[in-house]
């Protein structure tokens, strides 16, 4: 190694350090030193020489991209590379284009502060909490991806979601649903089948569109739900798992009457082409208007399916399996409608008037009270199975 001190062309001193690294390669560093005398410059150079021997030269800092520059890489390298559903990719692209790039696009990723995130929230104050949380989730995922790819060293900010009240889903009560079924049947067989697939099969719109005749087993009276159509792209269902749903009597009859050879799909146009989501929505909306109903969306049929099961006393686990909910908390949105959730619980308070054999004051067995005692036994870990 050698340290050479020479006058700097703009005044002051310059040190020229030459050495070989651990691989035997020649290295050199020249820089102006922040001292005024040659002796001090020599000492500074020797100290720098020792530092270079121990730690090596400083690596140049990587240029951190802006959010706008990194966004396409995030879509390609994260969302598409991990084979997210087309609808999920489109949702991320929309959030980036509509909300994140206009507000945070020019900022470098490591310069997105917690304050900037809070200002983003403030700019979305007129949006629903769920929408704001969707935006924040995409931002958080994008930044975490940048960390995992070593684009930035650490998360530059804290992203905290808004509290979202869990509201009850809109649905048709029993009388309204029957009116809708009658109205759909009066319109045409296709609309009638769509209403039954949603209201008595629990299928989402995309699942109805992708349902094939090979998925329907008339002998076992079941249908298999394993695909979903989103703008012509067929993928797995939202939860990623197939499920089997038993056919109700009139759904089975409607499927039998609707059988055709125009397409492998159950629902299609007269020329065999697949139906679009817009057409499906229009079919249900027209039937709902004919029936004079407030709720017109096609997804209300799925809420109706889950709500009616809960109101008939179906267990939460059964509803979860039939609806294909990935998380039981989603199913819990409907369980407040279950008669066992409130009425039977209140009747437990009447248990004090019974003797240990479940008999009332007149010595006769009270059927409702026996049911309550059985419920208490189950809650206490007694027999009766799960």
C-alpha cells in the first residue's frame, strides 16, 4: 500500500491511496482531504488506508426508484409472477393508477414517510373504509416487496388500516325471494336458472358463468363448483378450493329443463357464446324490478343463500363449506340471523325452574327446556357430539 499527498488543483491537499484487495486486485482512491496542512493530510490518508484495509471501499449507493417507476415492476414481478387471479391483478393496477401514483408517484420508495401515508388517508376521506384499506394494503405490499428485492433497506413508514365496521349483508327474505323466483320464471328459463343458482346454490356470478355440464351430476344430485370466469379468463374459485353443493328439487329440475348442446357451459347465449358479467347482472336486475324488490344486484342472491341457511338453523361450518368461504369470520356475518343465536340462548335463563330431570312444576317434561339443557350440556363440554 502507499499513500501519496499532493496539492489539490483548487487549493488544499489531495491523498492518493493505492492497495490490493483480498483477491489481489489493484485498487485506488483519490480524494480531497478536509485539512489544511500537508502533515495533517498525511495522517488523514494513513487513517483512511487502515480503514480501507479493514472494511474495503464504500459501495456506491443504489438509486432508489420512485413509486411510479417501481409500480410496473411490482405488477409484473410480484402479482403476475405469483399467478394472482386476473381480477386481483386488475384491482391492483386500478388502485395504483387511480390512487397511489397520482398522490405518491414522484416520491422515491424510501422517502414515503408515515406522514405521507396519513395524508393519503386524508385525501381518501370521502371513500369507504374498505376502499381506503384496499389502497393501503396495495401500498404496504408494494413496499414490502421492494424490501424483499433489496430495492430499499427497510420499510420507510408505518401503514395502519382503518377500522371497518362489519355490517350485515343485504339479502331477500323468504317472501321476497319467492317473488323474485316467480318473476324470473315468468321472464325466461335462463333468468330463472340464474336466480336459482345464486339463491339455492350459493354461486358467485363468475362461478355461474364458468359452470359446465360436466360439473353437474344428476345421478348424485350434486354440482361441483371449481371454476370462475372473469372477463373471459377462467381461473379457480375465489377461495381457491372446489366445493360440492347438493341440488334443491327445483334447481335440479331447472337444470334438467335447461339442458342443451350449444356449449359445454350451462349458461350461454343462444349462439353458444359465453355470457358476460354485464348480461348476467342485467338478467337479475330485470327480474328484481319485475318483482318490485329493492336489492337488484346478482351478488345479493349469494347473500340470500347464506342468510336463508342461517335462518333455517344451519351450522356455521355447513354454511362455510356450502358457500366456499375461506375464513369462518366471513360466514359469521350471517349467523346473527340464526334463531339459535338469540332465542335459544335467552331460554337458557328459564332453566332455573326445572329439576335435574328436566321436568316442570307439573312433573311433565318440557320439550323446549330439554333442548335448552342439551344446549347447556354441549356448551359445558358434555356429550352429544359436534
